[in-house]
């Protein structure tokens, strides 16, 4: 393997502050998800001082209404938020790509294949007819607020996006000669679809991955904010903003400001990284 | 004209199975998800008999197909069940709350269009300078700002620190009585009845939630307007127009004819997103609209309203996309069904 600083990606990223910013924040988040709760200076789910202390030398981000140290909780939050977002996005990616390959590959096949392909697309259409947040809210609300149900709901809602981008590429790749060669060599259609076509149609879904993780973090926080996500007192950004909301209106600005800032920066990082990755992988866009 | 009628007719026909499928999903949502609602409704210490009783009042002991037929029948008669939290028919609850949400969502979409499109076009035509940099950075924020947090920040700054905005207590200040009911949207009602105090109070209350939504959701429109205009200004037919000596204004007109249709689609998407996204902003500003109703129902496991809200917002989305497609057709007749 070549050292990192010789790769094209590194040369590209060096000239793009947005990508570097995105990458560093993502790495920081991953580190915090791994070690955050362990290296946090105060307990993350128990009071660590007086209620509503403004930011000072001991409590860098102040304390919330029940006296919990906000800085420690922000450090511990990626373990919840990033895990939910990552796991749900991985599930959505796997299902979406698989369905996308099937619906794209069989779009011009025999009758049964065409029907399956159309059916998959129509179902995706219908799932996307529901306004996303309301649907997520209803899904989690009806199945009971818990980490697992948030993951399932987000995964389900994100499948159509992966499906669409994959299907589009599969339709293009499918008409290439190597696919014909694979069929002539005696591969079954499922094998051709998944072994020969799929690896060549993954790029758009992979680019979409990063943006979706960011977006899922935002949705997770939103769900928790209205009380339909993870239960309190879990150190989760949306919950922290919700707890801080009442205090924010009466002037204890630090309670919701810092968790929200972390949320915005994290989501922005994932979306910037995704955007730049797309530009990197699209040669017509490279300058 | 005949072609237009044909297009609209076909597109309308397409909407019917969509609405049907939406109703199927909403119907099955409650039945396929883990957790039997009758256990939840009967409470944790209910006897098996009591649970069976709840099941039969909910109709859950019937075959699934006849349950579905009954469900569609009831909806066709405008019966969405009764909310056990407000003990009112869900339809009444929704009728009271929907206008408030629409006021917010439509207002935000309109403002995003009125500000976002001209700004995007302006940036596309005059490249370079502070404006372009500003718009570029602002556009990067598209989709990554937590709207509920921005709302809180605006309250902190404009209510607590500066004292310019009224307290976030809903659609009207406490001391003001609501205007006579016409549409349900207070600003419109107050204007129609000439109720001055209610109008100003409602407008004042509207500013911050509207500003939040516009601030968070405008970048998408702005970005699209900018990039499609830029692309069109560089394309062959505009170069040809320039070579023929047409004025800059004419060139822009040519470009916009082709640049705006994609923007319409994005506006539709924004509407779709806001119908759901406004939920959080409504909660912060105690807006009392459909979104807040949905949240309260979810927290209290009140099933009928949740189903109704999901169904109605989805039906609304379907309508919005219908309108978008028709507008798109009017702007770009090359499209066919």
C-alpha cells in the first residue's frame, strides 16, 4: 500500500479546506465514540456540580439544570449519536444497494424480472411520499422509543435514497460489454448482477453514505428532542438541547448552545466530506 | 391545450394508486410494528379479558382484509377515530391545527422562493465578490443546520437579549383574543376581518418561526437556482444569443427559461420536507399546529391521531408533487408522462 500522502485523495483533499475540515471532525467523532465516555472529566449521566453553572475553568461548557457537566456529556454523545447513525446507514446501504442492483439489473430482463423491478421502484415511491420526519416520528412512536427502534426507522427511511442512486448506475453499467461477456461465460443472472455489475455501481451509493450519516445524526437528535428517541438521561445531543431549551429562553445560553453547535458542526462535516468525495470521484468536476 | 389536459389527466390517474398505497401503508404500519396497541392502551396491569375487550373495540380481532375495508370506509366518511388524549374526533383536532402549520410551511416556502431564486440568479450572473463568497458558505450549510437549535438561538438573541421579538407562546400573545374563524390561519383571518391587534400580534409571533425555517431551508433553493442558472448561462444557446448580439437581459431570459424548472422540483421537495420538518420548530415556538399535535400524540401513544397525521401529510405531499409536475409541464412542455 502506498503511503497516504502519495494518494490522489490526499492531493485532492489538501487543496480543499472543506474536505480536510470534514475529515478531521469525522475522525474526532470516531475517537470520541470510542474513548469519549472514558476520558470525559466528569460522570456523563450524574450530577457533577451545582445546577446551571455558567462556563468556567472547571465546567468548560457549564452545567445543565440537574447539574450534569455539559462538556463531559458532549464528549460522550458521539457514542450514541454516531452509533445510531452509522448502524442505520449501514443497514440502509446494504438493503438499498441490493434492491437497487436487482431493480436496475432486471429492468430490461424477462417479464418476471421487469415486474419485480417496477414493484421495487413503486414501493420506494410510496415510502418517499411520506414526509420524512413525521414518518420517523410515527414509526418510533408506535414501536416504542428506544435506540433499536430509532435505528430501524432511520434505516427504513434511508433505503429508497440508496436504491435510487444504485439503480441509476446499474442501468448504465448493465449495457457495457463486460456484462455481456459475463453472461456469455455462463454466469447466472443473479451472479452477474451481484458479482460483476454491483462492484462497478457502488461509487454513488458510497458517496451518499457520508451525507446520510450526517443526516441521520440530525434526525436522531430531532427525534430525541421531541421525546421520541433515546430515553433521558442518555448523553445524546438532541436530548441535551431539549433539556437546555427551557433554560435557553431564560438566558442560560450555554445549556443548549454547545450541544447544538457540536451537532451542527458534526452534520456539516459529514455533508462536506460527502460533497467533496463526490467531486473527487467525478472526473468532469475535477479542476 | 388538449395535450395539457391529457397530461394532467394522466398524472391525476397516477395519483389514485399512490393515495391508495399510502393508505395501505398507514393501515399496516400500526399492525406490523412490534407491540400490540391493545396492550399499550389497556395498561400494564390489565387482565387478559380486558386486553381482549380492547382488541375487539379496536377491531383487531377481525380478519385483516375486512379491517382494511372498514378503515377505508371510515376515512371516506371523514372519520379518523377519536383521540383519547383530547377525547375529540381526530378530524376536529386536525381541522383546528392544520391551518397553523400550513401558514408556517407555505410562508416559509414562499419566502425561500422570493428571496432564494433572485439571490441565486444574481450570484450566478455576477460571479466573484463578497456576495458570491457569502452565498457559497451559506449554501454549504444546506441540510446541516438543526432547525430546532437555530430556533432556540433566535429566541435567545431576539427575545431574551434584544427584546425585539415577543415571547414564544404560540400564534398569538397571551392578552390578544383570536380573530373570527375563517381559514384558521390567524394572520389571514385577522387581515380579512380587519382585526388590527390580532393581526399585529399574529405577525409578530410569526416572525421568528418563519425566520428559522427560511434560514435553515432556503439554501437548497438558493443553491439549485444558482447552479442551474450558471450551467445555462454557459450552455450553447446562450453563447449563441450572445454571439448574435442580444442584450445581457435577453440572454438571462433565455437561460432562466431552462434554469427554473429544476428549481420548481426543489421547491416541491422543500415543501415535502417542511411538512415533516416544521414539527420541531412548532414544538419550540409552542405553535399548536399539526406537528406539535403529532409529537404530543406520539409521546402519549395516542394511535388514531398519529395515523391520521401521517396519512394527511402524505396525501398533502402527493398533491404537492402533482402540482409540481403540472407546473413543470407548463414551464417545459418537452416533458411527457
